[in-house]
């Protein structure tokens, strides 16, 4: 088999191109592999086959088989063997490698097999022809295998490249150039909706992003719902400037002007309750009182004596003194009575203050708010859990709450919140969180609507200590 003349292309001066027949001749001479020549035009690859067949020397034993779609593998094997070895006995169901290698070994002649329309071959026959060329090379037999067909034959080889690695050379019938199994002409066109590896990876990545976004959104909403369980400050009306909890001054300091003592705290026993009760207006003795005191001292009750004690002389008192001067006996008695009545307030001031203090103490002990606000109750507990019922920044709102829940058992303490004094109302101390949770279920519905929540005694004591240290 001789090479055809080279031709120089006009588009690329100085670069020589080789024809398909010359390329086939080169491969069969040196590599001994099977050759596949492809082109979509059947006339193009058939012309290559005709030229190869016409260039064969006379000593070559050749077989030229045109494949048809109606032929099966047994019929194709029979045609190839019968053209090479006429009248020889062989098994048509046996692979071509066994039959041809056995018969060629006996005659030791050069054999050329040309298969036209190879794209109609089955994968089995395609593999048998490639194996035939490989075994012949190893056994030192001169067997050339050339297959001609459309690109579909190359696609079959590319789909099963593991079977044909280093066993087959593919050429273009039009240009004579070698084609790799990864060439674009051998790739099946894929639909946009077909799932390739790249599309599967992109789809999996997008699905992972969507799942991550959903999980993050769910966690964010869960945190928002948990924070919504915290109690919020209740305010019914807009209070005026005086309706606030005023902090008590520290020991040794005078309270600021215009401030009232803290609500809910009992005044000390050695202090005047002047900030709580209004001072009484001093009552002055009238003429009838003086006369009654002179004539019948026992007619005035002790309380009236205290209330009627004059602190300074009035014009009427001067007039009465002049009238009584005409009667020395009456004047003497009046002087004694008036003197005793003037000094009486000095003797009765202390009993009145003691009575006021006793009354204030009894009133504060009977008031649920005062008896319930006791930081020492929590400080003594040290550990446990309470239910925080509500928090108040204004005494008026706290009073309305107590009026609406008179049967509610509560305890309270003061804390600092945003620089302001806050009264915190809780339940009694429970030993465990489960007990506190169970007790919360038995609270009135109006209290539940405020969002009561469980709080440790340690947290309460920290707030109390922080408040007391800031005073």
C-alpha cells in the first residue's frame, strides 16, 4: 500500500496536509492498529475504501464487506471468512479472532479486511475486529483492518473507550486528520433538561443554599418568639411628674427639695411622719371655751384640750383678760386655767406623735403592698426560683394592680432599670423550677396575660445588691 501525493493548501502556505489514504497507509505500516475512517457523507468514506482496495498489491488477500442493517453478526462473520478463505471450514458462531488467526497461521499470507458502513456493526463485531489486529501484531501476522462509516461509529467507540484504548485509530475521511475519542463530533447532543454531572452539582448546591436559608430563618423566628415571652412594661395612663418612685437618700444625706419618700417603704420609728400625713392646723381657744374652762374644767375632753391649745395670743384673748380683771376671783381662776391650758400642749405633743406613729405602723402592716415589698425575703432565701409577675415604674399603676388582684400573694423589691427605679413584683420562692412552672399555671388569667416568667433567686439577689449599692 503506497502513500498518495501530498498537497499544499492555499489558506495555510508552507503547511502540508496529508490525505486520508496516506494516513491509513502510514498507520498500517508502523502502528499495526485497526483504523476507522469516518465522515457523514457515505461517498466520501466509500471513496477512501475504493482507493485503499485499488492500491493493494497482488499478493494481498483482501476482503471487502459492505454492511447492511439486515445482516446479523453470524452472517457478517461468514462473509468475511468466506472472502478470505473460500471453502474453508469454520464455526460462524465463533469470534473472528479465533477463525481468522487459525486460518491465517496455516497459510502465512498478508490479509487486508475493509468493512464499509461500519456504523451498522454491533459492539461485539467492532471489538472482534480491533482484537484481531492487536492479536495479529503480537503473533507476527500481517493482518490489516480498516473500517469505514459515519460518525455514529466513532460515537459507539467513544461511549466504550475502555474497550478500544490503544487498539483503534480514528481518521477524518475529508481531512485525513486524527480524531480523539473526546472530539466534539463524537459527543451526543444533550438536552438542557438532561442531568449531567455539572448540572447535578449545581442543583445540589442550590438545594443546599435553600435548606440553609430555611434553617436560619426558622432559628431567627424561634429566638424572636422566645424574647417575646419576656414581660413588657405596662402603662395604663400617662402619669404626671409626681407619679414616680423616688429613691430614698443615702444615710447621712438630706432628701432633695420637692421629692417625696419612696412608695411602699415604712417610715422609721424615730422620724416624723410629716411626709405622709398632713400637719394639722392649730386651733385657737374662743371666748366660750375660756369661759367653759373657768366655770367647768371637767367639761372639756382630753382630746379637745389638745386640739384647742392656743400657741399664740389672739385679740379676743386680750379682750377676755381685760373683762376678767374686774373680778379678781374669776381672774385668778382664769389665770390658773389659761396657764394650765397654755402649757398643756407641751405635755400632750408626745402622746399625739406616738399615736400617729402607731396608726401609721398599723396601716402599713395592713397594706398588702408594704408587707409584700421586702428585699430581705429574697436575700435570706439564697437559692430557688420565683415567678416575676409584673414590674412598675409608677405608684398609681401599682395601686391599680393591687386593687384588681387583692387575693394575690406577692413579694417585691426595687431595682434599677435604664437609670430609673422599678418595683418588681414576684411570687413566693419555690425550691425548684418545676414547682414554679406548676404554680404559674394556677395564676389568674389577667396575670398570665402580662407574661409572667420564671426567675432564679440568685438573679433577684444580684438585682437587689446592685440597687442597694447604687443608693
